């Protein structure tokens, strides 16, 4: 059997899983179109604005549109948010005050958040007198006993990271998040339940805000931007919290009344329209790579039997050269910079050297086909994205041709 036949065989085995993914995409596409209709989105919302941007309808309606799609009261969607980390930072600084505690209940947060939360003398939450504590997951589930023991009066924000980050655990489902929200409320917690929603949007039919989370945050160069948004981030949730966060994004006296964008908003609207479909393409690409790598004997997560709850896949190589080969093939299979051979480098915000393949139209976009990981044992590559399933399949064929001659 040659590699192409092997891929066809993997596709045959995935038929049921693919139709499950299509069903979710159709549901989410309807949800997005209903929101466009109810918000009466029109061409004028795409217009560019300058200066203060008072009465910038494109900006305001984009926030309302996202809020409706995500089952939230209000939303901020802004090209002035520079990345997911920045969106999370603005939201945390908006919500927390000196002597409050931030409690993360899904293990240690994503690498770039660590400097935000407990960096030394860099303007972190810690520098402003905000405490941090965390509970590890236990076998991929929330540890209720540990959460209960740490949930004291000082805790003002309970933080949940939906996706795996650079950890070897599976993404959390909205059902798991909903159940833990109920548990936390039953313990009398009346602060903010906050979800880092990166890589999770549109993978399920609902979002954490539909299941009891107060705030969700994500990047527009991942799922929610649909591959078209050129930059930015979103923050959606309860209006009282969005108001506080808006005052941190701009200035305490100004909040969300200002903010112009001379680039115009078309790609942000169109990106949201595309997102349910694009995310389905990425999930199918991830399933195909997962099926193939499992059959070749590489451990990968989520295991191919499980329902995926984000677009990422962690593949364990246990061997540096194989990991680098895999990531380099993703780069060679890319539309942009395909002639580049990736090398590990000291990326800002990360402790280990990171190797990153992202031959993308939007620089660094990881809803586009991309692969990355810290170069250290057991040599795990994190694979995600794919604007089209065909691109994911093409990359896999190249990877197979390299790994098994
Ligand atoms: C990508 C990601 C972020 C934010 O990263 P940026 O590169 O700053 O957009 C935060 N948390 C998780 C889990 C992520 O995957």
C-alpha cells in the first residue's frame, strides 16, 4: 500500500466522525447567520473610521454580533487587541484588584500567561498585589476536592483554560466546564468564572458562556477569525464585567465609547461568517493526521477514539529529529515561505526554545495549517489549523513520504 492508499483508508475509517463534525458546522453556521440577521448587519458596518471613533457602528455591532453567537450579554472585538495573550491580560487586569486572588482550576495556565500572572517586576498581576493559586486537573477532570479547599473569600476570578496549551492533556468539553461552574456556584462563589477559550470556538455546538461561564476570551488569528481576520482578539460575557474590561482596554474614564480602525471591519465580519466551516476543516485535518499517526504507532492526543474539544493535536515523537522533520514538512507544505527550513528559537514569552511552522497568509495565524512545540523530551509537536481539509491532507502526504520512505 502506498501512502496515498493509506490516507484513503484512514479517511474511510473516519466517515462517521466527519459527519459528526459536519453536523456541528451546520448548526454553528445557522447560529452565526441568525445573529447576522438579528443584528441587521449591512455594508455600512464594514466602513473604516479614524480618530476617536465615536459612534463607530462597525466596532459596536461586531461586539454585539460575537456576544449573540457566543450566548453572552456583551462583547469586545477589537483589532487593537494584539493577540490572545493581550486579550487575556486586558480581561484579567480589568477584573482583578489588589489583594484579590486569581484561582486557576485547570492546572498551570498557558506559558505566555505565566509572566502576566506572576512575573517579577514586569508589571504582572503579582506586582500589583494580586495573588495566584492553582489546582491541577486529575486524570483530565477538574479536582473538586482541591478546588473546594482553595475557594476562599479572596478568590475573585476562577480561571479555566479550555485548550491544552503545551501540556499533554486533552481540551475540556463545555459539559465539563458547565458542571464545574455549577459546582463552584454551589460553594457560594459569586465572582467571575473566566475561560481562556483559545482553539475551542465552534468545535462544539455551544461555548462555555452557554454553560455558565461569565467571560470567554480568545484570539482572532485562531478559530473565531475564520482565517480572514488580520489580527485582534475578543472578550465576551456579562455586561458588568465587559464594562470593567473595556475601561482597562482604553481608559477608566472612556471605556468602549472610543476606538477607530482605518482598515475597516469587513474581514472581521466575513471571518466570523466563515469560522464554523473553517473550524470544521481544521478539526477534520486534525482527525486525519491523528488517525494516520496512531496507525503508524505514534501516541497522539486526543486519542482517535475520543471526541475532539479543540482544534489542536499533540503528537509524541520521543525523538528530536522526527519531531523536527514533522514540523518542517508542515512548513514545506505551506502556501507562504514554503522554501524555509524551520529552526528552534527563543520566542518571546516562552521558557524553552520553540520551533514553529506557520507558512500562513496572516502572520503566525494558527487557524491556518501550522505546527509547533517546545524542543525538549519527549518531543511533542502540536499540530493545528487548516483553512481547507485538502491542505491538511496534502501536508499529511508529505509527512508520510518523509517519515516512512
Ligand atoms: C494561543 C493560546 C493563547 C494566546 O496566545 P497568543 O499567541 O498570544 O494569541 C492562550 N491560551 C491558549 C491555551 C492558547 O492556545
